[in-house]
């Protein structure tokens, strides 16, 4: 057929339009550039030896970001002696009194040697960044 | 076709014409998506309100012998099991949660050096290599839930410091090992003994005698649970992952995970009650109904505490998850698990109306009194809108999950009825 009737053309056009309108309801092909949340796969571990040593190598460890401010290095430095400073970031916002109790626990209960004036600096930093009123990160 | 108005048709046509402006549009969309992308990940912390999510909010991480899990802390290692793993009654070893107390945790165990030592107030102090243990004592298996004392701590109000676990600091495994009582009998517990103390390979940099140096846990010798304890060298038919206590860990069926000492090296029989930090100060609960108290009572200093023990009855909705949308009228199956530290779960009830009415769910296979028990509940939402599902379990001792929250300063024993909001959409 070399000539289409104008009616057939109009019908085709309407069908295409209907498809376009329908696709506004049920969408297809909607891709957006976005953070994939990708997690790289760990490589297989190196070949095992057949001795009595059961090993998984070293544990991964990372240095979390802390808000800038006076006392930051004291906090991360002293806390890091026994545990990752991430322990602080994991907590919900705590009151100054609760943070004071935590610092006291580390010194009195767990035996961490922190000079009195440094304890005050540490508490001020925690108060300045990790209470319900101050926590942003 | 007749329904398509001339104006809509013109709009459609003009949309085609404006497609020449697609490139800048895409750029604008990308910028919007970048912001949106950020919002689609969980916030780095929750509080001071209760954690609104089922799990804790840390990043997903990969560790040796482990599937991707949720990070609480990296040193010492604390990892939470994501929700979907609880669809099955047994939690895969690779998905099993991890909780250590001190940074010096084993990453290599040399079995040429490793020994289990039985000492203290015994007739015959003993020392066993792993093959010696296997040869000397018969093995048995038990399905048992290991749940961290602080599981669900992030739901307490007001919030308390500590590991901010969601609900995934728990797992169920088939544990295989020798009976603790057989090992104790071989050593001969002397008269006047009161407790048995466990110690593993983990150690901290703190001064000797403090909790930051060693992690020690003890059980009363008169506690009937002693008869049920295993020293497990296998979980789910495989050696334990190092992070879960290779080569041997204590299994205390029905009890919170704090007693399940990992990478066990020492069993000590004590003639005096254990007064070390991990018994005397940590892991203690108020001596009240459900171990609940108030911040005011704690402040006033009149809360008597006892060591934490058996796990209260709990149940969970695992699927559907809140980000699912269910078409009205479509029959579906709600699924979850239940368990109790006091024995078999005998009943699980589901409510589709926020706890006003309840109906019994079908229970899955019974793997023993201390195992997860799966449940299923066929349900059809008859109208669109937000629906609040709830689940509660009853154990063989008649303990029914209550709907009141729990609060204590340690953040232990949470077992309130769980709820799950889901959206039901129009079906046509």
C-alpha cells in the first residue's frame, strides 16, 4: 500500500499518544544517576596453609570523621587507646551528665589514665558536639 | 480513546517539542537525584527519640568469613545481622551477629598452642587439646538462640548509652559440642564450690583485675542450666567462624549471649562468688518485674540489681518489610520468628489492627525449646491505607509478650510487642 488513508494515520497517532499518556501512569525505563550504595566484594582469601594455624588475617579498621573543634584530638586519641572512637559516633545524643558518667567510667572503672584537666577538655568537646542540642554529625 | 481530550493531546505534542531541552533537564534531575540519593541512605545515628528502624543504622560492611553485616564498631568488632536472614529458623554462620568486648580478639588461633584448661576448686586440674576433647567426651547437638543482652537497646526511651543495636543482635544455630557437666565431672568439682567461671582468648589493654583487661563470666553451679550447657566446636555443622568464637564457645541455652564465652580457653571452678566487673557491675538488671525501672529510681540509688539471666519471650515480623506496598485484596503470607529463654513457644498471635484483635498464626517446625520457631499468617488486606500489624508470642510457661516498654540503665531485656506498618494500595 503506497497511500495510507488519513483516518489510518490519525488512528496510529492516537494510539501512540495513548501509549505516551499510559506511560505517565506505569513508568518504564526510569533511571537516575545516584549513589549505588556499592560495597566492593572482598577478594578470596589467599591460599591456606595446612598447619594448625587458623587465621583470617587482620581485621579492617577505619578512622571515623569527627567534627572539628577544641579537644577533638584528645577525645579520639585517648578513646582510641582501648577501642575505636566510633563508639562515640554510634551513641544516640547524650546529655552532658551522661557523657560525664562515660568519661568517669573509662577512668575509674576501666583504669584509663587521663589527667584531670584533659578529662574536662574531653567532656567539653563531647558536650559541644554530641548532646541532643548540639549533635549534627 | 474518546476520553483523551484535545488539550491533553496538545500537551503531549508540546512535550515532544520540548525534548530538545532534554540535556539541561537531565542535569537538573541529576542534581536533584544527588540530594535525593543522600536522603535514601540511613542517617549516621538515631536519637534522642527511639530508633525508628528495625536494624541499627550503621554502614554495611564485609568481614572475613562473614556476609555483609551492619557495623556497630570495628574495634572490638560488633556486627548486626540484617533482618531478612531471620526468615529461616537457623541463622547462617556467615550472617550470625558478632559482639566482642575487648579489642584483643583472636584473628589467628594456633591449635598447636590452644588448650582448654579446667582449673580452680577441682580434684584434677585438666588440660585438653581439641583432638583430646573430641576423643574423650561424647558430642551432642542443641538448637539454641544466642541473643545479645543489649539487643534492641536503641528502642528504649529515654535512650541509654551502649551498643545501639536494632533487633539483629540475635541468631539461632544448631550447636554441637561436649557437655559442660561431663568436662566438670572429669575434673571433679570439689565440695564447697559455688560457681564456674569461663574465660576466652579476648583481652584488653587495661590493668589486670579490671574489666578492660579480661572478660570473665560465671554461672552458679546450682543453676539447672549447667546441665544443659555445651562447649560447642560446631555451629550449623561447621567450625565456628573466628568472629563467633572458634574453636570452642560456651552455649548456655535460654540465656543471653553474655555467658556464651567465645574462643574458650579456661573453665575455673570457684569457691567464692565471682566479683569481677563483668559479673558484679556489668550485665545486671533491676530485680523487678521484667527488669524494668525508671531513671528517677536509678538516680535515687535504690534499684537492687541481679545478674542478667534467661531471655524473655519475643517474636518478630520479618516480612513484609515497611518499604513494600501491598495491593488490596491480594492474599499474602506474613512471616516471622519467635523464641523464649524459658522454653518452647506454644502460641504466636498476629493482629492486623494494631493490637485490638488477635488471631493465631501457624507455627513452623519445632526444633526444641531454645530454638527460633518460625510462624506464618495468611492475610488479605481488605482496604487501602496504612495498616499496623503486630505480633506476640506465648511460651510453654505461659509468659505472654506484653505491650509495655522496658527501661533499665543497661538497655537490656527489651521484649515489647513488635509492630510493623505497611501500606496497602488500591488494587485498581
